């Protein structure tokens, strides 16, 4: 991937120089600085992208830098960015040269992959939900009758899913009710590109849809498209093949395509619908979903919507529906679903922030609220300024928000501390946070960010914090803590970690009250690479089972494996004592290893944790 990195950096430097000639070399800081000087609209015009596409490009760009040091996701991040850079190169005339000799040989394979992925996704949904009759019932409970009828009319003898477009098929897969049965198959550090497994898969499927459209238009695929599709296809296939939950024979789908591939390519149609993962983009039975129009100015509508909700909670629905077409959000829930009174500003702000969090993508280029007065105004402005790179204004808004609410939330404190640190210095950030905020929570944030592994955790557990939050912090730092252990001594650590993880709930529900954004606890776990450690634990458990079976079949059929392990540990300790050395394997650690490998109930419970 080194050659990709070099060429990407070269193109980005050419691009930012093209946008703003005073800048010669690309950095994320300079990008945000240029954007603050000339505006996102000016950049969009330069790159010949509309503003909503610019937001998507920025997401891909920032993800590229986020995953630069992650060997598992870096290739996906690089190829996704290259797809964007290829479009920008065509729009602007900036030269993009990427050496991909293997991609040139794979064009025919690419056509097979385009078709195979569609067939594989159909089979996967059927496998997890049921046969065609059962699937029609499930889809009928989610989608409108006319949508179901349209699919059935277009389908062939293989079932209703053959009547869907690729975007519809993908949105069915990602529907929250259906994806519950599939998420475990795709949950892996190999595919974790975005904030969640579902979002990562959505990005990958959206790339495939766009590449598929090039095939529909009989366009020659670029080397970048061929390479990206090959990467995305293999990512999806690898997860399915390695999962215990699926028995799909991937090879059979791929091999069977040789005979009818040409007819498929000639019949493939352009699919212009975005893959969002939301059924409302197809048409569903209920309207209890927040819809955002791409045709009306999102900036003004979202901000006005938030202010109205804050000031007029009882009448929010009617105000949003009739505000001169400025607010295009469609909300069909009745006033009974709105709490007509709030016990505190803090509770009220949390409700507004949950909506703001859902609309964060639309708010990235939004105008801040002028003359902010309420806590809601300040926190919304804080994140608008933060997202646009105006750090000092964001800091000011955060400070005003904390003065008005005295809110103690882990993620808000962390965002505020990081802003202060990056804008000024670590010492200044600590000084201001200790002056303005709850000292125990500030200390926890500093320990997590500035101290490593067990040292960080030992400092945290001395603080006056909820035991639940302390357990969560232990899990956050666990990937660092594990470096303290060698050999069998890691198994007491594994057991401790598993117990702590189980104690805070499958979906982290018990620690969500400590967070402003309820999605943030799982996001932090991904950022601290917890999923990699979880995979290590699962692998070690499976290795224990394998070793046990191997011992039974190949070594001593009549001798208990656990008894053999303990006897070996006893001998190791006795020899070490005689030689005046430390035993390589202690009885204590061996008992922990046995407990780890034989407690199936605990392991199964841990494996299902988010």
C-alpha cells in the first residue's frame, strides 16, 4: 500500500493547491483552514461537486487518515478515497496516476463479482430469514403493499428478492429488523471502516452500486474500480465464509456465472437510488421516521427544527410540518409521543442532542445559531463549529453550555478536553477543565488520553466514579493492558475482562447514562481497538477446544486434558523452585486457563456482547 499512499498524498497536495494556490502541501489542518477561509461552497465549485457530495468526500478523506495505521482497514480506506479522487481528477483535470498492474487482469472476474455479490446477498437473507413464503411475510410487515407487489411482479422463480434493484436489496439487508440476524456474520475488525458494522457495510455496498452502474452503461471500468470491487467483494465473502452462522457455498455462485454472464451484463439496469440502510428510502408502512430532503437547504431547516423543538416541545410536530416549507423533515408521530414537560434543562438538551446526532451529517455545513441563548443553542453551535474546524468558537460554545447545565457526561468532557488540547496545550486543557468541570470525570478523561495501559486504569479506579464506568474504562484500555501479560498469565486477565464486559450489558446500556450521545460508548470501543482483543479471546477459546480434542485423540485418550495441564504446571513450579527460578507456567494461571476454556456459558455470553 506504500505506492497508494505516495500517490494519494501527491494528488491531495495538487488538489489543495488547485483550490487555494497559497497552500503547497496537503494536511487535514490546512484543508480545514482553507475551508474556513473560502467556505465549503467555494470548494464544491472548484471541485465540481455539490455541497452534499463534498460532505461525503470529506467523510471518506478523514476516514482515510483515521485508518492510516490500521493494516486491516487501511486498504479499504485507501481504495474508497481513490474512487473519489478519480472523480475529482475527471472534474478538474488534475492528474491521478496509480500503478495497479494486477487490476488490469481482473476485468472479467469483476463482472462475475458484480453478479455474484447480488446472488450471495439474496441467499444470505433467505438463509437467515427463511424461504420465500416466510420472507414475503417479513417484508410485508415492513414495506407497503404496493412495493411488495412491484417486487413480486418483477421477480422470477427464485423468489421475491430477484425483483429488487441492488440498492433495494442492500437496504433490505441493512434494515434494522433484518440486520439483527446478520450483524454477527459481518462483525469483524476486517470490515470495521466506519462507526458501526452496519455503516461500514453500507459504504461498501454503495461503492459496489456505483461500480455496477458503470457496467450498466457499458463503460470500461477503471483500474481503481476493479481493485475496489475486488477488495469489497472479498471483504464480504470472507466474513460469510468464516462465520459459523452461514453455510452458503460462495464458490458455487462464482463458478456458475460463466454460462449466463453475458446475458446478465446486457440486462443490468442503472440503479440511481442511494444505499442508506433505511427502509423509508424504499417505502415503508409507517411514517415514524425522520426524513431529510436533499432538495431543500438542509442547513436552515435543521437548525430551525432544533430551536423549535427546544422552545415549543408540545407543538414541535405541527410547527415542523407547516413552517413555510423550510423544514422538510417528515415526522408522523403524534403529540402523545412527545413529553409535554421536562424536569430539567439537562434532560431537555439530551433529547435535542439525540436528534442533532442523527442529523450530524446534514449539520456539517450548517450555519450556527445567531445570538445563542439556551443550552440547546450552545451545544448545537459547539458541534457545528467543531465540525467546521473553528476550534476556538467551538470551545467558547462548550464553555457556555457547561455553565448553563452543569452536565457531567463522559463524551462531552472528552470532546471539550481534546479541543482545548489541540488548540492550545495539554496543560492548558487540564487547567481549564479542572476549573470548569467535575474534577473526577476530568481526571478520568486525562488518564484515558495521557496514560497508558494498567497505569491509566490504576489511576482511574482511585477516582470517585461509578463502578460501571470504571469497568467500561478498563475495557477501553484493555488492548493496552494485555501487553503486561506473557504466556498463561494472560488468562486471568481474559477472565477478568470477560466478566467486566458482561457486567455492562450486551449493548452497553448500563453505562449509556454517562454519555450524551448514546452511540458513543460503542464508538469509543472501536477507536480503542477492543474488537481486535475480543477476536483474540475467541480464537484462544477455540484453540483450547482444539487442543483438548487433539489431546484426547492423538495423545492420551484415557487421561483428562485438564488434569494433564495441572500436573504439568505442578512439575513446572517444582523444577523452578529447585533451580531457584520462576516457573514458566504457574498452577494459578493454569487454573485460569482451564476455567477460561471450559466455561462455555460465560464464553457464549461474552461472544454476543456488542
